[in-house]
């Protein structure tokens, strides 16, 4: 019997590096070639053992699962008959077997009930890797086989593209395409766990080889199994024969996903029966349990981490809605937006029923009489498929995208499609852009590719081109013409006669991205067609524009019967006929809709809409009329949908919500209320705990005119009895409970300007008017000082400076930050960045005009003690301008006017990294009242996210995602338990930012070892394990206070003799002596910096210089030192514990040196816990 070593040598010689796994397995099946099987173990063993170890943790259990996995491979070998690599199958099988082993172990199940801390002291920066790896292995196992195999080979086995392609048996180009798609799918799956990773290799990398002993054990088990003997421990890990169906290698139509905890499923090439799926397995002990989402007041789900919603997302779709239509029974309304999201709303309650992302082709979408929504969608390979967009359980085919450079052919040969009014048939134009075209009448059979549909009839050929085709009850309309010259024609195609019966000439019609801005009466008698603007260079570049009129055409006579006005910028079709064809409803950019008599072209009804300010988001881009004509939907460009009664002009569905973007939010001092200001000229007061609207307060003209800040704040008065904001350019004060007016004190009465905010003691109020900041004594209302922001560079009478929001006053009242613009006095509108300035708020003295690297238009915030100023803004990688991405979020010393550091960039998926040339935009930020957290909006590309940063480490702690449009403001509650974000999506979200909500993982009752490890975590730079350490300490209050009392001490001050002795020992011959000296030096922390720097200049030993240099990099660079980080987190744990013993320890620590980080933190924390 050959040994394992001999078998591997034989395999390497006979199988060769170029043999695929499939070829080796076939050799094993046909010849029982042990050398071939040994080569499979050698190649794939590291990946299999690593997956088992990640799931089970214990080495012994992982070895059993390793052997069972290869035993399973031997048992299923005959089923795996296609050539290719087994790496993906083996990885999924290993996860399956290991999870089964864990499930059957009762003791392991008990251990899953609480988060288990590592038993050995880990690297502080590597504390959550086991959890991440467990998630990665589970999600990797869920990828389709053809995507999983390239990822495993290239990132887990570290093969080159060429070697991986040979292993699979496919071209290199095919492998690279599958690899990129696999990585993208994996990133999307990992993002659900908060892990937007750049590449899987960053998490796992190439695993080490499996020991020869384990390989020999696995081969020995397989030999024993041939004789019918399988160790009981391994037999229990194997699924029953036939239960685990093999996934074909590189099968071209694999569609079944291997979900977490479910059986590996076949694609259908193996067997005709549908693969069975087991119930989900319990979550792994190291994987965070995702709770069921909370619901808002209307019963709609909240995003993870949110506890309430201010306003509602009901009747709110995506931006630039392209199409809208009621179902035939009028109970539902469907819309399609610019991002291809099809959304169905309940037309009575506004609740979202179904939302799906579908690439609807042309105008091929509509309702059937039975309530089914039908759409022709374009698949990734550009072929067409008939979908039921109303079916949330529908699974579309997912063919691979064409290879790069292959081009985009016309989908299935059709250039234009239209559904019949009953959505049972469709007209498909072939060769639409050519000189001759034909029209296929196809059945709209759901679940079928359009290429498989047999035409009921083929019409034509006819003279082209055909720009668009429309169904009417009387036949088909063909729109033909050139964008660049001449008039267009509408041709009437008789379906029965297969002939064009009439053609009329029309001016060039206006069009948008969705097609022609044309609406047809349901009876087919009339068409309403806006006309493209006439100019020197007419053409396709006039998209989304028209000449302000709608031409009404009688399609029976072919005559233009007149025009009606339509005030609309474009972006859709803001008009529709009533079902009887007698009236046309129009709604454009003006604050009213109109109903017109078609025959007379006279206005019948004009209903004013609410004054929503000047935002173009209120412009109607689509109008849909119910089948009975009693209601119509007005779909706005910003996504808001309004349903109106046609006869009365009253809304039929109303909500307590803003109807335009929210621009500002503030808390009441008692944290009971939140107030928001919107561009809909209203201020709304909400009950924070439930999101219930308390009061809607009109704020006419709340968007300040030129000369004031572009964006504005509102604020509660320090006693919470008043709410202050700007209306019609003037400062007003109202009762937040009743909305009634209150008198402003002193000279603030009649003041024209906007609010800047109060200091934390409530004694100073800041306001802005033009280029002047005024600080007022509150509540007296008398002016304390004012300052004027100068124009940057050379003064000029042609320009004017005005302050942009935000003005920011430090909580302690020492500093003031202003961000200003300059513009021309004549023909204003440039909004050119002027300067970012820091002022002494006590004297009005100008301290600094911040130089680069500072971002444009930055929001600002101060730490509670005013020592640090945080700036957001927009920035990009631009060497010529001296900017980098990191300049979008920075920390500054306001007294010195110097940059302290840039915050660490969070990891992003590639689809957001691709837009990095456009820069990063932090439009809003907020500092928590304890100064430990910084909330910052983050908008690269279309990602609307709030990142919570730990201010001390400058690293991201948690991501909060739930808005669908730009974030405009953030604020923490005074008790720091809640964060509110407001957005252009017209809602606010209330987030839980308490310690349990910030911690990743679960904390059980900690042991003494757990508490010691938690202390070690407090000093790491990564806040994720750091906060887990805080939570672990809080879980054992008495023991934690005792531990912190012993370990959380001010850094001692070294003498010169101490530093001389340590420096000498750093160069000792014995490594143990050098390490001991480094540890002793670490105890002195920042107090040793000056002495170490002096001794570094004199050090001759390379070893000594290296160790001193590394010490200085930790304690004197721009990044926080381990001592500072541990002090902040240790004090945070004591403050969270809050017992008398914890308060006593905080009081003791607060008596240290005034300039020591521990003293500052303990003093502030003790003051807060004493005031609870």
C-alpha cells in the first residue's frame, strides 16, 4: 500500500498541474486511482479544513468534518460527471457538513446562546475576524457554482487566472468574467452583514497546507469505506444517500442558490425532480443575530437600527417616475422610475405592496383585467422576457452578461415594443431604425422569453424608420421622423387589413428619456402631443424640453384642433385623458393642475396645489387617471405621488409628512420632541418615541431670499418652551405644542435673518444675516457682538459675501466657525466658495482663515470642550487643488487653525468606488453630547448612508442605511441615546445609538478571562472590538469597576534616570530584556515623548532607534495614542455602568493632572452621571 507521500508524488507526476479536478475525479471513478484522489485532497484540502475550522472552531471537530467532506466526495463521485474544478463544490459541502456537526452537538448549541470571547489574547485589530470568516464562508457557499469556483480558486487557493482557467477547463476571459460577477454578488451578500469588502482575499487569503497526518487520515477513511466500514463519528456527519445532490460543475444554466444552512441544490441537469431544501439551520454562534425589523406608526418596516420614522415613505417612489397607471379595478397604482424600480401602491392607504427592480424595455408595461401587472423586461444578456411585475415571488432568468467589447445588439431584433390595452398581446417592431420594418403581434405569455413567442401575425413591411409604436382600440399608431430635420408623421396601421390606412404630418414632438411626451385618449380619438422647441439647431439634444404648449390632434380627421398651455420642464408626460376622452388633465411645474375640455380647449377646473416653495421636485412627470375617471394620480419628479378627486380637486390620500425635502432637524432639551423644517414651507413637531406628528406649523417663505443663508436651521429655546426658525425672511418664535406665536425678546423682535444655534449653557444665541454674524445674550435679546466676514483676496465693489449654512458655535461658547460664499451683486447665482473662518466668539476676533486641505461648503461641529473642530464637505482626489478624498471629513485644532487628522475612509463596494472621481460628499455631521461619536452623511455615487465614527480613533464604528435620497442634517439627542437623520426623501429616521445597538456580537455573562481580554481590547485602534470590550465590562459592573480601578491609571511621569535605563535595555542582547524595556516604556505613554525624542537623536544602535521611533509614532503623531484610546473607552465603560462605585472611581480619576486625557474624560463623565 502506497503512503500518502508516495501517492502525492505519483499524482504530481501522472496527473500533472494541468489536470482538472474533473479529470482526476473521473480517473478515480473509472480506475479507483488513489493517486488521483490524493491530488484532489492536496489541492482542495486547505480550503475545506479552513471552512470547517471557521464553522466549528475546535481543531478536533474540524478534522472530523474535513474527513467527512472528502468521504462525501468519494460517495458522490459518480454524480459529478462534468469536467471542471471541485473547489466550489467542496467548499459548500464542507460548510454544510460542519454546520450539521455543530447542530447535532447539544453543548455547542448551548454555547451559541451567548457570544463567546476568544480564549487566547488576540491582536486588538483582529478581534472580529472569526465572525467575519464564518459569515464569509456561509455567503460564499450560497453563490451559484459557476461563480463560487473562480472565487475559491483565485482568492482561496491563490491560483493565477491561467491556472484557474485550466483547472476549470474554460478560457481565461470566461473565468475573469465569472470571477468579477462572483465578487460582485459576494459583496452584495456581505453588505447585509455590514461588510462591504474590496475583495474576499482581504478577509481570508490563501490558507496554509493541510498536514500530511490529516491527509493520510482522510485517505485511510476512504479506503475503509470501500470495505463498508465508516467510523461512527464520521457516519453521523454525512447526510443520507441522495439527500445532498451534487451541483454540476460550470453548468451553463445553474439557477438554484445554496442558501445558508440549506442543502446544496442541483441545477436540474442532474435530475428532473426539484431539489429539496432543508429548513434553515440555527445561526452560527459568532454570527450576529439580525432582529426582526421594527415597524413605524403606519406599520411599515423600519431599516435595521432605526426605532421610529418622522413622516412616511407611503406614496413615495423613486426619482423621475417614467410611467404610472391604475389597475383596472382602481385598487392599486403602479409606477416605474428612472432607476427601473417598479412599485405598486395600495391606492387607498398608500402602502407599498410590491417593489421590484426590472429593466422594462421601451413602453411595454401595463395591467391586465385580472390585476396582474405585465412588463417586458431586458435580461443581463440583453434578451427580452415577459414578466409579471406584480408577482413578488417571480424569479427571472439570470443569463451571464456578454463579454466585454461584444457590444449591445438590438434585443431579440426588436427596436420598439408596446403592450395592448389589456396587456395580453404586444406589438414588436423589427428593424425599427431601418428603411423598412415589420411588426410582429406576439402573445404576452408570462414566464417566456420573447424569442420563444410565436407571432400571431406579422405585419408589413412598411417604410421606416419607426421611432415609437402605440396601441389604440382602433389599431396601431406608428410615429416616424428624424430628430434633426423635417416634420414627423403618425401612421394608422389597421391590424386586420395589414395596411396603413392614414398618415398625418405633425411638428417634431417633444420627448424625454422614456419616449415621446404623448398621451392618447382611451377611445383612440385624440392625441395630446407637446412640440419640440424650434431653434437654430433642432435635434435630439432637446430631450426633456418643449415649447410650452400641447397640440391636440383629432386622430379620426387628422387635424390639429388647437393648443393648450403646459408649464413643464420635461422629464415625463404630465398630462392624461379622462376615460371618456372628453377632458385632458394637465399638471406641470406650476402650483396647480388643470382639467381642459378637449373640444373647446377651455379650462374647466383649476385646483391650486400647496405652496411647496421653489423646488423643481414638485413638477409632475406623469399623470394617471382611474378607469372610472373619478380619481387621478399626479406623480412628481421627486417621487412623491398624490391622488386627487377629479370632481372636487381634493386629495383622496393624505399623510402627516413633509411634501418636500427636509433641510433641518433639532431636539427639544428634554428629548421628548424633534422638530423638522422642510422646503414645503412648513415646520413639523414630532413625538420622538413614536414618530407621531404633534403639530404642523406653516412657515411661508421659509426659504430665505438672496442675502441670507441658502440653508437654515431651527432650534428650540433652552427651556424647550419655544421653537425658533425663519419665515418670510424674518426670525419667528412659536409654541411647539400649539403652533401659536410667541414674542421674541429685545432687539430680536423683527430681526431679519436665520438661526445659527445656542451655546450649551443656553446663554448665547447666534444668528446670520448676509455677511454678518450676530451673537445675542439670551434670554435678554440684546446684541453682544457682531462680526463681518471679509471677501477673500482683493476687495471688490462688484461682489458680495454671504454666509452659507452651517454657522457653528462651539458648545462652550469659545469658538465660532463660518463658511461663506461670494457672488456678483448684479446677476447673482454663482455661489462661489469664499472662505472657511474660525473666530473667537467671546471677543469677535478673527483667528484663522483655514487653508488647504479644507473642503468646500463644509458642515461643522465641535467637541463638547471646544478642543477639536470637525469639518465635512465635498472633496475629491485632486492633486492640482491639493485635495484628497479624506479631506471630506477632518478634525482640526480651532485654536491653532491646524489640521489634526483625516478620518479613516470606510470600505466601499466597487460600484461606489467607481465614482470616486466625483469625490466624496459629507453634507451633514453631528457630534454626540459626550464627544465620543461623530455622525457623518456619506454620499459617494448613490449611497445615502450615515456613518458613526469613534472620534478618538477616527475610524468607522457602524453604518446606518435607510434613506433613498440625499441626507441634509443630523443631530444627536441631548441624552445621546438617539440620532435623527433627515433627507431629501422627505422623511426623518430616529436611530438607536445606545451601547447595545452599537456593539457587533452578543455579550453573555463574562468570566474573569473575558474581562481581562476586554481590557486589552480597549487599547486597539479598531472601535468595533473596542466597543465590544466596553459592553463586556458593562455586563459585569462590580468586577469591571474593580478591574478598571486597578488598571485605568494616569500615565506616570518618568525621570531621566528611568529613560536612560530603559534606553540602555532596549539595546540589550537578550530579546526578553528588550521586550521588557519596551513594555515599561509603554507605561509612561505620552509623558515619555519629550525624553524619548531627545534620546532618539543620540541613539547609535539600530535596534534602539527602531523601537524609539515606533514608540513616537504611536504617541506623538497625528493619530491618537493607545493610552488616549484606552482612557476614553475605559471612562465610557464606567459612565455606562453608572453605579455609586463607578461614580466614585470617576471622581477619583478626575483629580489628576488637568492636561491628562484621563483626567479630562473622567471630569466630563463624572459631571454627566452626576446630573442624571
